[in-house]
């Protein structure tokens, strides 16, 4: 792997925006570290350190960095889709299907990179959960693990929606620029007004789309060099988020807290969108010094290597964390009370062990994250785009459903509500797999290659 990383790093074109790659790795790394640190595991269950020590909640204004990842996604998707548009083959007049072909090729390339490692994770954990429950297990920490290990998949579900909506939203961006972002942000404001002032039920779930797509739209603006005043963006976002939390119905924490009546995360709120503005402005202010650092060969090789396994590490990091806690309980190692002096003293050991186990899992599964080149084919047929869109929708619903229901109670038919519809783990897996197959079928003959900057 070392030689391939060195070759990739050495072949990096001068035009590549290396800072975007760094932000992708750093944002996922911060999420992983945050999960490891916030888990307050005892023999009786799993809690949240931020609930035990509420004074730590302001740290989420630095550590809740998912908006940065989605911002980076918008940047990469803009470059990728435009690259495919430039490479599309010329067609005879009246042949049709050109944009369908580009869309289906775009979806296939992006979903392949996301869903290959995800489906391996899902199938491995599904088989393990079935075996555990057939043998009569599934209680205690094992049961908690089976329920919680799929929770980070919500992020992949949201990201799938961003991929699917990239072409129409990119057109809106090219026509209206900041106006397209303002439209999505305004819709998020309207949703929260209807939610908190008018008490309209279920309307808050629309902000899963409006808030995250607005952050994604900032990536389009970054791709076109239109974020020219990052300090102003950061200042407006920070001040507005602070005011919303101080005077509005929004909680201080920018991550979900157990038992809270209102969460800034699930569903997302206007406060989280303003938090995203502050983070995007902040990382843009750091662009110049970071770019100088990334010119160093060793630093850039590290970023390239991390980018090649980032999704695999993200998928398996909770598995590693619960594995460490399970081993400690099995060996009768004392788990101190969360936030006690002994608990803090044990943190470096637990994180080191979780990192080592994650590295082992990455070594086992990293091959599934490697991009697979699509063979050139004939021009895609008319209708490939709608077929790919249907597949992406099924993938989105399946992944989100699985993140909610988990693998606990697999044999008991456990379900969770997804848009008011009960979904079981087997149904969620079937939707994801079926959707992926539809996208693959639509994209195989698209006739364009996806040579793109990774998300």
C-alpha cells in the first residue's frame, strides 16, 4: 500500500485542491474521536458524556463538524458532475438521453464508492447479529451494540440524497448563486417557524433536506470561488447561532442528547445551519496556511493514505469501540463512573485500543473502498436517469431505515418508523441492495467515465 500511496501522491495534478481532501479526512476523524470520547459505557448500559457533564456541551460548537463534510461533498460533486458533462459523447440529433446518461454515470460512480464498503459492513453485521440471536444472545452490551452500531449510517443516507440532488441544485446555483443557498436557508427558517410558532406536526422532518442541502450548496459556491468573505460568514453564523440558542427554543448542544425535547441534529434546526455557516467560514480562513502545509510531500502522502480508507474507518469505528468495552468487561477490567477522575485517566488507553482495533478492521475491509473503474460502454439509453434516481431513492430509504432500526431484535421482527412507515432490518437491507442494483444497471452503459475528485 505504501508504494501505491506514494505513486498517487506523486501523480497529484497541480490543479487539485488538496485542502478539500484534508477537510474530508479531518471532519470524519473528528466525528470518530467524538464518538469514542462521548460514549459513557457502564455495565448497566451506554450513556452520553455530554449528558453527564453538561458543562462540556459548548465543545460541540467545535467538534460537531458534519457540516464541513457535507460542504466538502458539495465542492466535490460540482467538480465531478461538470467533469462528466464535459466528457459526454456527442449524439445524433434526436437521439436523446444525454443528460440521463451523465446523471446515471454520476450516481453510479458516487454510490459505488459509498455503498460497496457500506454493504459489506451491513452484511457482516447482519450475519453476526443473526448468529448471536440464534444462539440465544443479544442481551447486555451485545444487545446495545446490535442496536447502536448502525446509527452512523444516517450520515450515508443524507449524503446519498445530496448526490441524487446535485444536478438540479447545481443548475439552480449556476443561475442564482447565493440566491439558491438563500432559498434553501429560507425554507429551513419557514420550517422552524411552522414547527415552533405554529405547532405544525411533522413539518420539522423537512429540514433533513433543507438544512443539509443548504450546507451542500455552500460547497458549490466554494467550487466557483464565491466565498470571498469567510470571516463575515463565520461571524454571522456564530452570532446568529448564539442568539438562537440564547433566546430561542434551541438547545446548546449541536449533537443530539438523550431525552431532550428538541434536538439540533434530529431533525436539523436553523441553529445547526448557522453553526454550519460558522464552521465553513472558519475552515475557509485556515485555507492558506493549510495549503502551504500540504505542499510537504510527507504531509500530503498521509492525507492521501487516510482518504483511501476514511469511509471504512468511519463505518467500523463503533464496532471497534464496543469491542474494546466488551473485552474490558470480559476480562473484569473495572469501568469507572463516567466523568470521574479514574474515567478520565482511562480515556487514553480506551482510545488507543479503539484506534488499534479500527486499524485492524480497516486492514481487513479496505479493499472494498477502492474505486472500481467502469468499463466504457455504449451510450446510455433514454430512461437511465429516472431508473438511477429510483435506485438512489431506495438506497437512501434503506440506509436511513437501517440506521434507525439496527440489528437488535432481528428475530423478533423489531421495526422503526421511517416517514411514518414501520421498517425492519431485513426490509432496509433489501431496499438498499435493490436500489444499488438499479443504479448499477442504469449506469453501466452510460458511455462516460467518472474521473473525479473524491468526496
